[in-house]
C-alpha cells in the first residue's frame, strides 16, 4: 500500500514505507498549501518545469534531505549548480529506480528555463502506475501514452488559463483511459478557479472514478 498526499496546486507526495517521492514542491508562497517546506522529508523530487510554482522549494528540500532531483536535463543542471543531487533525463526517456521506474512525457507549456521543455511523468511506484501530467495543454498523443502504459491514476490539471481546463481534461481522460483521476492545478488563485465537483460529474459520466483531494488530504493507492 502507498499513500498519495495532495499539498495543493500541483504538489503531491507519494510514500511507501521508507521511500517518498515529491512532485513539484511549491510550499513557500502557496496560498492553499497547509504544510511548510521545512516539514517535508523525501528521497526523490520530480520537477516538471522551472516556473516558480512548480520548481518551488526544490533546492531547500533536496539539500536538507539529500534527496535526488529527477528532471529534464535543463532543470537537473539548474539544481545541480545549487549543490543538489540530480538525475538528468528527458522527453521519452525511461529509467529504473529502486521504487519502479520513471518515464518522462511531453507537456505543452513553457519550460521556465532557457532551452528546456516542460514535462510530465509516468511513475511506476511499487507496482502502481501514475501519470502526473504537469502543466499542459490537451494534446492528441495522450492517446499514445494510454497505449504505452496501463495507468492506474492520472493527475490532471483543470484550472484553465495556464493549462487545459475541465472540458479539455475530460477529453484527456478519454484518451488516457486511466483507472481513476485526481484533479490538480486549480483554485490556487481566482484566475484558475474551477469546480472539481463539476469535473468529477463529467468524468464519472464516462465511467472513470474521480477522487477530489483537499490540500493536506491523503488517500491510499
């Protein structure tokens, strides 16, 4: 059994016994994140791109925990210059780890770093496979991702304006065919205000369950 915890915006942790992964650790300055960066312990940090609300507290958390940052080459180089242990990957690459494997997927969004590319992650974590889409627009090759991997969970942005909105995210679900969906990247600020309940109703109408997590809430996967 593993525990997925939502910290608001696009920040999650995934824990199994003594192994914890952290996704896009935006704690400091996050108006809906109930935790503090100084309280967070982890072994790995996955960073989707270099915007401040995703790179966030990566350096501080990685240094304090001696955690390994897994990211595209440009993000890995950026944190490496700040004395963080890192593993450099890139789009389409797949690598084995002690917890399973990581596949880096495209995300259609700004990279936040010169020459970079925004990314998402497909993570096999002790037998469960999650797709963390990152900040992305809807794109047709999500159907390919759904064929390449049997996804147990898809963590999808629904905020609109900066990423796909709820209706586009419903189309993403149809292509990805995950076992369940967890919405993210919404209601952090008024500009990305959405109703996760309305999204849940639309997705469950196509027979895919949706789990809405409040900031600070956890679920077993």
